[in-house]
């Protein structure tokens, strides 16, 4: 699960990770109130959306008066912010973070995530803060220093010291960075985060070490033990069709193509998307209906897929292992009749009772393209697209 | 032979009285798997479909000599169940449960690492050695006893590969679903090592997907150590970056873990990478035919030397046919 920057900072603050003073605002008036509370003469107005690259898109402004705080906030709220992570459609700004301006001396990078190759959490630091870390990793990998953490003991002081020295810090800056890294790791670990990225991590002229940005993601599988974090979910940031699908226990991801698909199992669903592409189409979605593909799941799946106007054909690919194909076929027939699907449907059912299933589909009088193998399904998709 | 599970497997089902556990226990028993015990804390002393239920895995090991465990307990209790099995002396632990927190699995993985224990999963369909034992949730009937090993991160896509093999009249030695999570007990490398050492496995199908670098690590191992033909497929070439495609581990993050990268690494290692998932079976069939043709003259010569009457004329004819076929092929290629 993803959360907003200001929510991430609230969590960091709870775990004694230093952050600039700030607060969330939903209106320009509120923004001014927050700025007044913070005090000082310089504030930063930051658009809160679930995507990076906000600065370049005009989502981060430095205000030098309360009037400017008001003006920037007014302009930013309701605007569609387009960054390299939002896609061309962008995202509408509905919340702002108002923060104190800080005297930046150095911009650094720190990130914590699970390193799957060693099955341990790894802390990464770099002197190249404020840049796209993927770019640093690709061009100058030697500028990223990593330290894997043994889960049985957690982060050790020597590891934090080593990383802080690698950042070229000394004196009070070094000391504060050690404290920062240790607290950040604890926050990551205690909240079952899957990513904690601070970019930039800033060292101020006064020697303070602060998280200027905070990108924190959480392990969905562990949310059950963190109800307070689950509450941070912002449905406005998610695709409405995906939210709708999740209500029916369907795992749906919207894509930009013209062939919708409905599959049981995530791996087979990805493979089905690939085969649509090979057949000359573009997948319109990922949709895993899970183990029980019955009339209701198929009908709900149709509803979701057909809400996307780009869909010109549907490919249903079900490998019935434990679930019987003839039952799935009946579900497909009933759902097609009830939802009045008018675009071509290619159906491939394989596994238990596959022959009976094909007969049911062919005798239904509905316009199904019945395929027996994956190869045949691909050919039929190519066929219906050529019509 | 086969790997991990066979007719010597004495299985204990952890969570045997739960919804999933009870259904699949019956399916496994029906297939012929020796299900010798079940474990449900608090239900020790009861009997499930003729299988004695114990309070602890240690009791199941002591009383029923269980040597393999399959886990169906809910995600919040699964890490505990794995470690209970490990500490009770179970050597092969297969965890089906989906949705275990990654932090829990990280602790489990690092705790059993280096010990003589094989953990398969979690979030996987299990392991089957056709004709010997089915330990998991896969449909038994699509499998056929034979000499191809299958290893995969997915469930239904594995069934697809198995079906394609069976349709080509190629049976399987063992099929292993390693699971779709970011932290799993056995990675591609671990299973491919076993297949490579197994005398009764002639070829390997590996089915990967986007996310992580396990396929690249396996490719590196195969390049150095594996002489058996390997057919590979990577699911998710059309998956967008930054989105989790159903499986917790199927995500392209920071531009890493793409299908293109994995396929390139695998091709470089000599793996026959198929573009379409519909071609896994046929590609393996071709590779095996080629291998047979290559080995046939040697076998024929050996047979002539010893002049053993055991070699049936039928077999010789098959070998001859294969030779002539391969000759034609090499001619047309040139």
C-alpha cells in the first residue's frame, strides 16, 4: 500500500526520525493557518499525490510570504499534476503539505527495502541525493553503498556508523545521521514497510539531519496487524475500476489495450496478456479471478472489463484444476446472457470436463469463439481483431 | 527417481481440519500420497478420514514417522507452523498458504538457512512426483509419470506447462511450484540443482515471471553446471512497471526485474526461451527428440558390443528412426 508524504512523515515522527515542521492542508485558508503555526519566513507548499517527480511538474513551490503560501496553495489545489510516474492523464491535487523552509547544506539519499536475492532488508545510502536513484544506480553504481541487516538482531550501531562515514560526514552531522538511520530502520521494521525512501535526506547548515521527502510503502499482507496504517489508504489515488473490482475480490489492473482478459491465477493471467500481444492485440487489463470462477465472478469480471470503452474483444482463459470447466462454461453463458455482451468473446477452458464445457458453449447459441489450446486461443484473438 | 517427494514420503498435513486443509488432504489421499498424520493444535487424539490428528508436529513425527509436511494454516500463523515443522525434524516442508507477511518469511528463511531442511513456498501449488506422491493443490490427473522436471513461480501457468508436456507424451519426474512471494524457501537455483543431479530427469522447464533476480541467478548456474536441455518462459512482458501483478513478488521496481532482462540472461545461458507460453511443451519435445537422436548411436554401439538379447528390436528401430530424422534435420539446416 502507498501513502502520502505527509502521512509518511507522521509515522517517521512517531519513531523519532527528524522531519521539518509542517502540516497537511485541504484548502488555501488552512494552508495559511498551518504556515502561521510553523512560523518563520519561508515555507514550502507541496502537492500530495501518490507519485514522485512532483517538483518538475510544478507540485512543489517555495513561498516567501503568507500571501504566497495562499496563492500557491490556491493554484495547486484542484490542478492536474503530471509527472513521469503519473502517466499522461496525471493526478488531481486534493491535499497539500505545508512545511518550514530549511537551510540545505547537502542533499543525500537513503532507502530501505527487501533485497530478494539475500532475503534480508538492505539499507542503501548515496551522496547523490535529490536525483533519480534509478539513474544513479544505472550510471554510477559505485555511488550507492549498501548494508544488509540481519533480521535476528536488527540494525547494529556499527552499520549505521559505516553508512554515515560512507556519506563523508563527520562531527555532529555524522552523529545525527547515525541516529537518523537507526530510527528510520526501526520505523521501517515496526510498521512492516516494504519501502522507506528518503530522497533527499538533508543536512542543514545548523547540522540537523532531516527527511525532506518521505516515500513509504507497506506490505499488504501485513496490514492486518497495523489497522492505524490501513486507515491511511486514500481511495482517490486509486483507479476507480480497480477499487470496484476489489469489492468483488477480483484482482484487476487497468491497462491501455483493446483486448480484455479474464484468467484464473496470476501467472497464467500475465502469460495470457503476453499471448494477446503476440496475437497482434494489446491487453486492456490484468484480471485474476482466483480459484472460484463461477457465474457471479464471471459476471462481475465482464462488468469491470466492459466499463473500459477501449475493449474490442475479450479472452477468457481458465485452467480448471479443482474447479470443473463445465460449471465455468455455464457461468460464462449465464453471465453473457445477463450482461448482454456484444463484442466477440474467445473462450478457452482447459482441465476437468473441458470437452463437456466446449459442447455447452457451442450449443448455447451465443457467439463464442471456442478455443482448446492456448495457441488456438491466440489465433482466434488475431481473427476477431482482423474483422 | 524424482526430487523432494516420492513413494517414501510420509506426509503430515498442518491445518488438516481447516477448509482448505481438509479438502486437499482428501485429494492427496485419493491420488495415493501417504498422508500419515494431521496437526491441529487442540484437536489431538481425533481422527480425520482415517488419518490420526495430533496437537504438535513433534507428536506426528514421533508416532507416525512423518518426514514431510504440507502447510494449509492461515497466513498469520504460517511462519510459526513452518518453524514448528523444522524444529520437529521434518526435512521437506511445503507451504501452500498465500498472504504471509514478508517480514515473517524473512525471519523464517534466515532461521532455517544452512540447516538440512528444504522449504518450498509459501504461496505455491506444492510439489508432485507423478505416480508417487502429490503434495499440494495441483490437479493430479493432468500429470503423467516421466522424465521432465518443471519448476515455476506460478500455479495455473504450471498446470498449463504440464498439460502441454503430457499432450506431447512427455511425462514429468517432479513438478515444483516455488511460489509467487518475494521471500521463498527454495529459489529456482535450489530446485534446478536437484533436477540436475537427478538421474531420472532428462530436461527442465523453468517458468519465471517479472520481479526480482532469481531467474538471472538460475541462468548463471545453468550456464556453468547444467548440460540437460532447459526450456524457459517469463510471464509478464506486457506488465507495466511499478504494479504488483497479483503475486506479491511480481513487480518491476526501479526499472529492475523486467521480462526482457530475464529473457536475455536466460538466452545467454543457453536456455531455450520461448516467446509464447503456448510453445513450452513443443519446444521441450523437440529438445528431447534431438537429445535422443544424439545419444542413439552411442547406445546402439554399446548394445552391439555386449550383444545383450534384452535390447528389443522395437527399441532399436526407434533409435534408428531418430538417427535418420536427425540426419535429415542437420541437412536441411545446412
